[in-house]
C-alpha cells in the first residue's frame, strides 16, 4: 500500500476541528473520535499484520518503547508547563484537583479520574481542569496495553498449539468480538450513566478497534472512481458537520459516534487510489485537499497541538475570568498553540522519536557531505538534539512531579477542617449574622479557609452513608441521640443530606435520633421522577426508590426531613414539583409527618457553576461570587402553596440565614456558606442549627 498523505491530512483536519470547537463553540466536534479511530487504524492494523506473520517476533517491548518515545516526552513537557501555569494563574483552591489530574495524566488513568469526578458528591460540579482533555490520551494508552496483551497473547498461543498457518482469522474474530462487546457496552452505558460512559475505556474501545479492522480487511480495497468521490465527499461532510448537529458530550461513544467515525472510514476507503495514480482536484478532490501541505503539516503537529491548546485556553480564561473568547483572543490562543506545537514537535517529539539516528545510523554519503561542508555530521547533530530533548523532558518531569509531590505531602495540614462552634464563636457567627444581627469583625479570616472548604462535607458523606450514582443499595446510618425513642428520617439526595450537620446537633440536644436514607442526585419521590414530563432521574435511582420507600415505612419515623423545593434548571428561582407533594400525601397516609426544608440558591449565573472557594480565591467578593436573591429564590416559598391543606406537612425555611434583602452571598458571618457551588458547608449549617431548632420545635411539638 502506498503511503497515504491524505490520512496525515485527515489528522490535521481533526485537530483543526477540535481546536476550533473547543475555543469558540464549547462543544464536542467529533475530532477526538476520529483521532481514536486513526490510532486504531495505525497501531492495531500494524500489530495484527505483524502477529499474523510467523516470522515476526512476538515481543511487546519494541512496541512499548516506540509508544513511550513517541507519546511521553511531549506529554511530560506539556503537563509540567501546565503545572507552572496553574501555580501562577489558578487559585490555590484548585491546585489539589489539578495536581491529582497531573498524576492521572502522566500515568494514563485520567479518564477514570474524570469519570469518578462526574459521579462524586464532593466534586459534582468540578471546575474545568486545564488537563481535562488528556482523558483521550489515557484511553489510547490503556488500549495499547490491552491490544498488545490480547493480540500477542493469542498469536503466541496459536504458535504453541497450532504451530502452522497464520492466526489472522482468529485474531480478526477476536477483534470483531471485542468491537461488538464494546458497542453493546457503550449503548448500555449511555442509558445508565452517560457522564461515566463518556470516559469509560471499555465503551470507547470499539472506536479504536473498528479502525484496526479496516486496516487489515478493507484498506487494500480500491473503489471505482465515481464511488471514491462520493464516499470521500460524504465522509468529509460528516466529519465537518458533526459538531454542529450532535452534542457529542451527551451521546458519544454511543451509536451516534458512528457519525464522525463513519466519515473517517469513508475517507480512508475512498482515498485508496489505484496503483500509480495520484489524486487530482477534479477526480479525487477530498483526497487531494487532505494531501495538501497545510493539512499534512497540521497532521504532523496534531499531537502536540492537541496537548497545548486546551491548557492555554483554560489558563487564559482563568487569568481573565470576565472575558469572553472573541475572534481576536481565540486566534491568539490558536497562534500560541501552533507555535508551541511546532517547537515541541521539532525539539522534543522528533529528536526522541528518531533516536536511532542519534546513535549514528547515517549513510557514508551523508557523512562525506557533512565533512566537505565543515559541519558536524548529521548523526552528531541529531545526537545533540537527542541529548537536549532528553534533558528538557527530565527537567520538566522533575519540576512538575516535584511541585505536585510537595503540595500533596503538605496538603493534610492545609485542608483539615477545624471544628468551631459558630453558636458561641464571636468571630464566626455564620448564619447568626443575618438571623440575629450578630456583627462579624472585618479583620478575621473566613472559616473554613479557602483551602479547607471543599473538605467541609456532611458527616454522612465522610461515613459513606449515602448511596452513590451507581449503587441501588439502601444505606441507613444513625446520628443525633442514637438511643432516643423518637426518630427523624433524613431522606433524599445531597440537598437533603447537607442538613445533617445541623440535625445531628439539634438531635443530640433535644433527644431524637436522625436516621439517613440518602442517594446522590435522587430526591425521594414515589416514582423517581421530579419533572412535569415524568422523566425518570436515572436507572439506579429508579431501583433505589422503591427499596427506600419500603425501608422508610418499616422504620416508621415520627417525621421525615426532606427538601421542599428545587431550582428551575440550575439558575433558579425555586419551585415545588408535584412529585414532592404526592410523596408528602403518601407519607401522611402512613401516619408519618413531613419536615420540608426549602432548598438553597445554586451558584450559577448562566455561565456554569461557580465554586465558592475558587471564586473567592480569584479575588471575588462574597456578593460577586453569590447570587441575587430574586434570581435564585422565589419571593414566596412555593411549598407554602403546594403543601396547603396537607396537615402532616411542616415547612422549614432558613433562607434568611443565607440571604439578605438583596443578595445571597457565599460568606455569611465570616463563614463560607458553600463547599462547592450548591451544597452547604458543614460549618454554615451548624451555625444555623439554633434557627433550625427554633423552627423544628413548633413543627414537631417536641419542645
């Protein structure tokens, strides 16, 4: 097969789409999916052809050495530069998360870190990381190891057991089976948990495997001329239009991922020309276009350009948080990314990828020409570049990992949340500043500190007494006065859970126990839905809901403590879904009272969630980082109308401890209100426990 310059150009087109859509569109372009398919095409195709040839040694080390030499140096340099940029630009509140992703990126498990982040209560709205894009590199790295293990293992077994013929048919069958299994898993994952599915290596494998299959089965197929033109034009149209018509973050790597991948495969098939024929603008316009120097050069630097563009974009946005990406600023980011990619490709990638030349492999004619010109030989020049590139990578690795190691080793002393009784502390009155008019001094630091607040979690989260997004198990833990005969059941999702810090205090003081039945992102209703369209929340929430209801009836508490409202979308104001009211009525029929607490404002002004600690760390004031009251909270508690006539319901509302007449700031009484963008900090909730007790007393009739 002749060398395919158009496939180099296809890589260039893919990276151009990735960069453009990341910078200006804020959407998934499908370019990464094309990259994954091309990686499978080149790597798996070569691996399968070699393993099918009995003359080829089945030694994985040369493959791994080439991969490391090709991929790792540029990755190390880029990640190290991102660490430096993080320290210089990002607030310290974000360093721990970014440094965790640094380690994950360098050891190729970044995709799993992001998958867990998407499902983790403590970081459900994590600020975008400058290393987030490296999830795809982790998927590829894991794929390379899996492919080497399976393909070389099957080929070795064939050579030992069969001892004759070629295992090509068996290898292809194994890859086909793996592709089918991965396709099924990706379809299932999209239905069960799409945020996890997006980063799941198993769900992504088919995108690489199908490229390998094309490389060994169809790459020598030459289509007749009219069909070549049609397939390549159709393929180009699919790739370019993908990001405009499909929200890849919501659907990939499910069936719709065939849209960009199918386009790439059509270009690969249609670009295979008859022997001795060259592409021309009239007969093979797409193949000719992609073979142009500009696209091929973009393909050459595509890896480095992919590495650089995203950190530069995120760090620039962090540097100027109020700025929008304009045409000028976006082009500036592109220009800097291209320059850094060219430098990285020339001085890092190429010298280390061509390390064999640095060891002196050159022709006598080249040595003679260099001697006549009075300059060092080509091998000497390349050896010098190799040494410099190696030194740069080593320095970058030491600097990056050293910074991460220092920060990690000293993190415990910075992040531990001290317990301060805000009911008596004159410097940190918290909610009492609004509720009781207690004046907080201006010269006192916040509690928790900016580096501590993300760890100021509910005790039930720390005790792992809340079911995560994948578990349908009903977990019950007891707080408050654990020996008391009276019971309040705290039920629902994380916005019910964050009140445990106050309920625990009140329960111990007034003699009732608090039993938790909690699940992330799953407010308790009768049918696991909270929308007017009866849309279910997610699969494990549907499984958990009837079990939780049965456990609740068996527990027979005097009262259920749960949320009364929720925001419209994520930008407010709040409403009371009818499903909440239906649950209240059903509980009343069981003789169970309801303590329904109004939900809190969510920090989102239409440009994504605002983490309180990060915003304050960036120099924002408590009001700037918070929300206007009228935008996030309805003027009248919507639950008062929705729950009217239900005698078993008692409404609790602590909004006046969160908001003044105009603003809902992120700091009240020198206590940071939120540990992220919409979950209350344990310290603030404890500071509101006096008001919580004052409202619960008449509601329960217990004091």
